[in-house]
C-alpha cells in the first residue's frame, strides 16, 4: 500500500500532465489549473517539513554544543527572526518613508552584502586559477587558451581599441563553435531527463520512494 | 634546490594576485577610463523590439536573480524598465524567488528614487483613485488630467508612472515555473493582488492584458537556468516573445536560443547592460549612461590584468623549462 499508492499517483499525474499539455480544450485547461493550484499547497507542507527538520538538526547541535555550534545558532535565529521582523515590524522602527523596516534593513544590509561578497570572491580566485592553470601545454590546451583570451578581451571595450575584428571574432566563437557544442550537450541532457522522467512515471525508477516497501 | 626567477614567478604567493585584482577593481571608480561601448546585435534587437511598443502594449520584467548576481543583472533590469517607463509601456514586475523579490524592491526603489537624476515619479494606486472613478484610465488623458490639477513633475524627474496603469508589482509566488504556466491562462488567477495588496482585476493594465497571450514581451534577468522557464512555458506554449538578461558566465549557454529564434535577444553580463544604457543615451532617452557603463572600466582593467597573469604564467612555465620536467613545484601557497 505504501508503495502502490504513491506509484499510482505519479503514474496518473505524470501521464495526465503529459497529455494535457497537447490538448487545447477547456476541460484540459481546468484540469491543469487545479493541478497548478494544488502544487503550491503541497509545497507549503514541504516547507513546514523543511523548517522542522532544519530546526531539529541545528537545535540538536546547539543543545549538545557540537563543533561550530554558534553557526547553527545563527541559522536558527535567522530562520525565525526574519519572518518575525516581516510580520510584526512591517513598518520602519524610526518612522518615515526613507527609513527602512527591520526586515528591509536585514535584507539589504546583511543578506545582500553577504551574497554579493561570496560571488565577488570569484574574481580573485579566477585570476589566481588563470595564472596557475592556464598553460599552453598541448595543442588543445593552446586552442582553449587562445579562445578564452579572444572572448575575454572581446567582451570589454579595450578589445575594440585593439581592433574591431576582436569583438567580432569573440562573438563568432560564441555564436558558432560554442552554440554547436552547447546544442549537442543540451540534446544529450534533454534526452537524459526525458528517459529519467519516463522511468519515474512508469515506476521503473523508485529511489524517490526512499526505500519504502522494499 | 634553489629556485630560479621563473620558479619564483610560478610560485608567486596568490595573495599578491588578490591584491592586484583588488586594486584594479577599485581604482577605475576614482579614475574612470570612459572607453566607448559599442552595442552588439544581441542587445540592439531587444532595444529595437521595445522601441516598437507603446502604451497599448505590455511587457513583463522578471527579477529572477538573487543578490549574488545583483551587480550584473540589476543594471539590465533597470535599463529595460527605464526604457519601458519612458515609452509608457505598462510593465508587470515579477520575481522567481523570495530573494528575487527583494531585488525587485531594490531595483524599483532605484528607478523611482526622487534623489536621483532622471527618476520616475510614482503615483500610487490610491493617489489617482478619484480619476478612475471619473473613468479616466487612458494613459495620455490621465497624465493630462493629473497635471491639469496642479501636479508638477519635479525638474530631476523623467516622467510620471501611475501604479496600475504603467506598472504592477506582482512579486514572487512559490513554484514560479508553474506560475508562468498559470499566467498563460490568467494573470489575475495567479496574482489576485499585487505586492502592495491592491486588487489586480481593477487595474486598467490588467483589464487590457488579462494573460500572457495578451502580453507583448517577457524579459527575464537571471543568474541561473530559471530564465529558460519563460521559453518552456511562455514561448513554446503560447508564442510569448522572450528576451534574456543573463550573467556573463552563463551567456554562452543561452545564445542557442537566439540562433533558434526562440528569444528576441540577450544581454550578457555587465557588458550587455552597458550596451543597453548606451543605446538609451544614443536615442535621446537619458543624458548619460548608468551604473553598468561605469562598471565596464573595472571589467576592462580586471580582464587586462588576468590576461597579463596568463601570459606571465606561460612565459615562466616555458622559459623555466617546466614543460620538460613534468613536475609541479612544491610549497606553493
């Protein structure tokens, strides 16, 4: 029962949605509308499950003073305080239109700089990696190196100063050799996804059941 | 064994590299180069497409990115929105995640900040309620009636934007890919209210554009593959024209959609945003380009420095004979 019911739901739901996509009829559309209404509702329960699981995991670490437990405390405080700020203090503490609410302040002045900083670090590591690893060790490595240089310089205005052909060559590399390779990879990935989805819908692939019924 | 100069060069402490990158990223802000940015056809095609639209049309501007890619994606979204506002094209704003909704708020605040030059002055939904009651919802009539009542556009403003007539902030809903699918049937069914709690069905722009089939363009700004949702569920299902604004690292992933004709065009990275800003300036919409153009100086310097390091690394590698030895040096930090 624990295995059959979920498999049936996936089979019926999967096949129905596949067929629905190709039938431009009112009934088909209403089936689709009710599906799209249900999915966020189910997702809301998953959210409760996720927050509960996260709280239990990090609560355990804090209680037992596990290594790096202060990070767990930060997770718990953040996950609960941000909704509290949003719901209980929706307006500015200081008042006035230009003074942001606590939630806005935490978002704009804590979260945004943290994420931006993490992403910005890429520039430093890319520079270091380019110096260390970009070597013309072989013919293929040399082709890769030259391609990278042309595209990189073609992307910035200095490339146009070096010669108008520079950005054009960079764009040509992106438009033709790059597109050919990307299309091949995309088709491969697409067929892989299709095969996996069919295996799940028809019950061949059952890992998502988490071992229930084995 | 004592290292020669090439060996020492290859073993350069990476903290020096970090320092150089830090310096070249900061200096251009104080000493701008102002090198010209020449728009490419991928960006011109988006600009020209929007040039054909007017108050009777509508577009979506979807903030599908989080703070990590804000420096690249935000200027694109800002440039497109300013273009649309300048042409009085109604804009629906959406976001594909909770953090993206914060980006939407931030971008909108930037465009409508009264302290900045060329901002758009917002008239909120409640402020022009009396005009709606009088049946004035046409864009040009509304602006004329608003100004006839003594409202004066501030000197540093580029124009009025009426909430519900010129824009609607729809924001984020969970499972955004399904939201796009749902909007192909009805926008109001997905978003009964906007982010400010205003009823969407009463908004003139929604009454004229009830679903994505009645929308003329969807622009998505993203640092992930989320932008392709608009193709899968918008372009392919109902033929919705789509334009991309993506980060530089992912730009090459999506040029296939330009070649296949599935997207109108694409802004790739900060460069794409700078190109759009230059087009806005060249066509007389604004006096000067915005933040992306300034940022291009940093990219210029950083790209040149990285190129310098690549050349230096290869010179040291070959001149030191390390290509023959086939061993890596030890003790590298």
